C-alpha cells in the first residue's frame, strides 16, 4: 500500500508548527530548548484538551495558531504607550489571521472554515461565540499556569495591587467555567496561588 496522505487538519497543524519553529527566541523546559512560539502553541493545544476535550475543529485550529509567527511584529515597533499597545495588538490579530488563512487555504480548507478561524484570531464576538470565549479561557489558563511565574519574576517592581489588577483583568476575559478551571484544573506557583484565587473568585459572579 502507498503512503496515506494526511488530511487537512493534520496538515494544517504541521504547517502551523513549522512556521512557529522558525522563532529565533527560545524557552527552556526541563533542559530542552524550544522555539518560544512553538512551545506556546503546544501548551495551548494541551490546555484545550484538558479544558474542552470535545472542542470543535475550528477551535482546535485557532488555538494552535493563536500566536503564529508573533515575533515578526515586535512590541518595540509601536510606541510604549497604552495606545501603542492597542495598535500593536490590533495589528497582531490581523497578521495571525492572515498567516493562518494562507496555510488553511493551502491545505484544502473551505472559505467558511477559514473565515471562522480568522474571526477567532481577530477576537470577534467574544461573548456571543462560545468558541471565541473558550479560546479566551484557554489563553488565560495557559498564562496562569505557564507564564505567570516568569512574568512576576521579571516585574519585581510591580506592587501587589498592580499584580492583582492584572489578574482581575485576566479573570474578566474568562467565563465562569474558565475561572473555575483556574481554581481547580491548573497548577500555579504556590506563592501566587492566593492572589490568583482572590482574582478568580472576585469575578465569579459575572461573565459567561
């Protein structure tokens, strides 16, 4: 028998990973060096399987390419102000959506699916689209479990009130289910667990 051609889903994931493997920035996990964007994508997919194992194909695709080739548009290209930050994020959303759409089209996805993935990456209909909200939940959970500790370590100048405000803003983007998962599903550094619990519980009365 000849080789079986991979379907569009597995082909898309492979192409996303190949694109993210080009990241010149590195992170080390258990002594293994990873391209930062590829490691983030792996963590996102792993978290989605833990949080929503029955996730739609569209959501699985969007989760895997959430930050695809992010390093190509550095924050330093924009003013270090709130307005500059928002401009940078808006540019990133379109960039990620465009790169992902090109790959999805190449591997054979139809326009409807491509449009749905692009919409998720551009953060459209966050509260109305269950997949959009699930993506935000996964983003928050990955940040809390895998990046919060390093974030705090590199911002030692932040007062506790500022850190608490950041966590409250993270919680506000998450659904009630996502905030419950932040308390029950993931592991955060023990010294940060109290402030994470406070932020997640404080906002538990709102959201989806």
